[in-house]
């Protein structure tokens, strides 16, 4: 079954406490940092004719290489 159907829908609070406001500001700053990092990654991919699948393949190949170098007791 779709998880969306089980999601509890909430409305925004009418007012936030000072602590909640401080946390919301921190979250917004983090979201901005994340967006900047995502934009930089996208730019690097485009500038170097790469895509996300190239990254996944590289990680996979690295894991295989590490596994092959492991000494299995026996």
C-alpha cells in the first residue's frame, strides 16, 4: 500500500516558540548549504561529462576491488 495514504497530515503551527524559531532558522541554513552542494555537484558533473550513474559505477567498482583484495581465511 502507498505510504502516502498512511501519512499523518499536519498543519503549520500558528505561533512558534523562540526555541522553535531558532531551530527553523538552523534548518533553513542547512537546506541552503545542501542546495549549494547539490548545485556544485551538478556543475562538476556537467563540466566533466559525467552523470550520477558514473559515480555509482565507480563506487561499485571500488567495492569489488576491495573485496577482491581481501584475504579470506580458510
